[in-house]
């Protein structure tokens, strides 16, 4: 083990280093293998070291890495074409992280408001939402405790309740420029916005001349079985943000909008690395694979299969069922044993299992979109094993 003391503490990390990966498997510095049902929080949508992605990365690296943000490059144009062809949006701005794309969305909505809505600036967001860790995106997020952590917050993000249209109606007024939501709340606990709620939101925002922004950093790029999760409800938002899966593991994100809303002028948004061809070439390959015929049908079928297996596990251990969309799913544990299960799963042998618990009573699963049914079966059997041990140890701990 090398000295980890000089690495800034960004999250609670176990004392291991990940050294290599292939598909659904990661290997640590002791040679232990882990079945990865987290995939870096849904980032590696095609698993680790996908051959197509690697070929695209290497081919572009040998041509040019970052000629200049001041010029167009071919992969940037190709990716923007792909994204607009498969969505209801007309314009794409590239970014390097989900938070940065969301900052862009907030700025774009505010600028549009300044031009078209008598300087309206408020963006209604939702309790338990997660939009990133920059100051504005933390202020937009509904994560408990974040309202005071780095106070004062960026102003203008009143919070409504997901799936409760009356709570949005109460907040919407002539200062409102947009409503922003995750079509499936990820960090908040894998909570899908209902189809009905998405449709009601679209009607309400249209009636008030207010923009609808979908943050698809976690739910986008095939995760739910549709290319974008907003497509599950048949609506057309004004702005969408993408991150994570779009780069299949490399730092790439995007902000998309309709022509009517694309009010940025040169200099308003961008940065040194935005749209660089090394990342966008990978994005072209990733989105190309996800939109290949049959790929998304397969994600839907495997999502359904994972759902059925999780429900069987829930029945067996008397848990509270499961929820989610496609291959973004959660098992409702019915008691606060999530963190213990995550730890037991990682440390079990001979192979470990990587999952996480966004809430203590919930386990989240975000496997590679090309995960196999055999890998799903293996995950379920590993989870069954740790659950049996954890539940037995809890029974022992309770005096008769
Ligand atoms: N939005 C959503 C919905 C997310 O899940 C995340 C990351 N968990 C972000 C934004 C922030 O993305 P990044 O970490 O790339 O800044």
C-alpha cells in the first residue's frame, strides 16, 4: 500500500487501491476481484475498459488531444449531431462534469429569464434532489444539511416535493424562470418521478412560460432503458444535462437546449477542456453503442430481470420490495442495514461485491448496461449470502 495521506479526503475510502478493470469486474492491489454493480456511480455505462471506447480514445490521442477550445473539432460536431438527432434538443454545450453542466443550465435559464421574463430568476427544485457540488448546484440540491453548510447559499432555489404537483403550484410565480428535476432521483434514493407528474409539470411550466430542466446526469444515456429518461413520459423539456454515462468513464458532460432557449453568446459558458476531441471521441463511441439497434431493448429486458431477482430476494428475506427504472434500481430493506451490507459485500471472499446505500434502508444497483444475466445471478447470490449473515447477526444481537 502506498502512502494515501497526501490524497485529499473527498469520500470515506476503504484502505485498498483499485488497479485494473474489465467489464463488470475490478481488481484491487491485493489481486482481489470485485463484481462491480456501482460502476463508479453509473459512469462506466459500458463497463471497465470497453474495447470500442479504448479504440476511440487511442485513435483520437494519436491524432490530436486538445487543439484549442477556440476551434471546432470533428468528434465534437459528431457527438452534438448524435445527441440532437436522438433527442428533442437543438443545441449542445459540452462540459467536464455533471455539476458544471448543471451550472450551465442554471445560467442559461437565468439569462433566458433576463431576456424574456422581466428578470425572473428563481428555479424550483426538489427535496432530496442532487445536482452537484459547486456552490450553485449545492444550493439547487435538496440534500438535507446543504442549505447551511457553505452559507450563504446561492439565492433562488425554492424546494418542492417530488411527485406532488400542488407543491410546485404553490411555489410558481412571476419570479420563476424554471423547474429543474432528476427524472429519477439517484442520490436521493432511486425515486422515479411518475409519468403523470412529468406530464403535469410540462403542462404547468408551459402555462406559466417557465422552462423545464431535466438533470439526466445519472438517469440519462440508456440507464433507464430509454436513451433519456424524460422519453419515458413522452414530454419534451427545454433543457437537459448529461454527465457520467455520456463519457463511459472519461470526464465528459453536456448541456442541451432547444433553439428557443439557447441564448448563450460567446464567452458566457465554456472552458479550457470543454468539447475537447479526446473526450468527445469517446462520447461518440459510447452513444453510438447505446443507440445501436437492440441495445436499449436489452437494457430494458435486463432491468426487468434484475427487478424480478431483487423481488425474490425481498420475499426470501422479508424486505420491502424494490423500485427503479431499467438498470438503475434499489432494494428497499425495511430496516437500517444498508451500510453494514455494503461493507460485508465488499469484504466478502473470495470475490467482493460493490454496491452502495444512498440511504441506510436502501441498496442501489447501477451495473454496466452490457452486464450479463449470469453476472446478475452472481450478484444476487452474493447479496443473498451477505444478507443471510447480516440478518442472522442482528437476530443474535437482539435479546430474546
Ligand atoms: N446530477 C446528478 C443527478 C448526479 O447524480 C450527479 C452525480 N452524482 C451530479 C449531478 C454531479 O455530477 P458530477 O459529479 O459529474 O459533478
